[in-house]
């Protein structure tokens, strides 16, 4: 008879575990962006132009210089406006929507917001 108890226990415990994992995912989805993940993405995709600290001291091409992402002219812009720039690009800035998912763009933006502090 004890196997029934064991099956029931395993079922109960895995139910608990699964419930916790599912809850964790729901929570991280609700957040606006993960700056830690964004940091890796920024170093890989953005730092070459915007500089490691986002101060706009990377590559300069002819035309508009990379924005200083820590300056008030950027930081006072809304998330929506900056996400649009990240997605669609600008003169001298490539559009990122091909490479970055919506969530990744949010992660990068969350990291950019930490640079200004
Ligand atoms: C090839 C160089 C280059 C790369 C790579 C690049 N940018 Fe840019 N970025 C620019 C330039 C140049 C501008 C300013 C364009 C202008 O002023 O018209 C800009 C502007 C911006 C702005 C707008 C700032 C504002 O005040 O409106 C944001 C936000 C931004 N970049 C974020 C990013 C992020 C995030 C990445 C990486 C995913 C990235 N950029 C990668 C060159 C680059």
C-alpha cells in the first residue's frame, strides 16, 4: 500500500515545485525590464557606439554622434520614446528590432536607466 502514498507524495511535491516556478515566471514577466540581462546585451550591441558607460564616447561616424544616454536630454524621454528609437533606429543608429525581442529591448533600456544614476 505504501507505493500509493509515495506516488501521492511525489505528485504533491512536484505540484508545489511547478507552482513556484510558474509563479516566478509570471512575476518576472510583469516587471518592466531586467537590468542585469540588459547589461550583457548593451555590452555586446550598444557599447561600441555609446561607450561602455553609455556616455556616447564610442565610435563616431560622419553625422550625428552617438547619444550620451546618461544626459538629461535622453533620461527625460519616456520609455516608449526610447524603445521606439531602439527598435527603429536613427541616422547612424541601426534598428534593433531585428536582433532584440521586445523583452530584450526592455532589458537594455532598464540597464540604460541605471547608467544615468
Ligand atoms: C552604430 C552606432 C550605434 C549603435 C551600435 C547603437 N547606437 Fe544608439 N545611437 C547612435 C546614434 C548616432 C544616436 C543619435 C542619433 C541622432 O541623434 O539622431 C543614437 C541614439 C540612441 C538613443 C536615443 C537617445 C535620445 O536621447 O533620444 C537611444 C535610446 C539609443 N541610441 C540606444 C541604443 C541602444 C540600446 C543600443 C544597443 C541595442 C544602441 N543604441 C546601439 C548610434 C548607435
